C-alpha cells in the first residue's frame, strides 16, 4: 500500500480472551472507531492489515476494539505494539481554524515580534486544550497551550505558527 496513512490509535495490549485489543486513541474524532469502519493495523516492516471494527467500547480510559473475523486472543496478539491507521481518503473535512495533528507537527513557531522559537514536535491532549511541544535548539522543550490568547496565526501552507507568549511562558 503506497498511499499516505495517518495514526488514529496505538494498540497497547489485548483485553480478555475474545479478541479485543486495548487502544490509546490518537484522534479527536469519536466516530473513528464506529462499528463497520475500516482501519489498518500497521507494525514495523509489515504490510498493513485491513480490519473492520466489529465492536467498540470504552473501559478505564482506553478504547477496546474487536475486529470482524478476529474472535480470539491468539488472532490479535501479534497486533500489540502496532498502530491503527486510516488512509488519506478517510480523513474528515475540517472546519475553518481546525487542523490535523500531522499538519501542525513540523511547523516553525515564531513570536509576533519575529523571534524564532523552534519546531512543533508533538501535541499533547491533557484536558481542556491541546498543548504543543516546541523543540528548541540547545534548550529544553517549550510547552505552548493551544488557546486563542497565545496562538495568533497558523499557516499550514507555509508550515508556520505565530504566537503571542503570555508572561512567563518562555522562561
């Protein structure tokens, strides 16, 4: 499969003996794991495996998924440590001012005054708002909250983000 694929979850373990897998979600879209949806299990150096979701439930903060034709723990054991992905065609159309993580990661971050801060290396979702992790040259990473008061401009085309740091944010 040569088309671009995007992570929506990481399979961290199996659950029970009936073929369920425990997934850490890497997607804001609830409908990603809807029954009947197709996803791809991908492990390093292995071809993607197309899977159809047969059941989904949430248990202790994890998504538990079962796939059609995989009704036993032995059928899904080899998926552990892999990622669940979707194809580019499966991406949902976003509203204005919304972005996919893969569009933000890799963007250069600058202050409104023109000072270069670094590059977005990761996005965390701890609660009320996302936090962008900025990799800075020869300094420790910077954490930027994704809120209107801080993030002033996002240009996906130019891979550039402009922020207005709050007092103490750059310390």
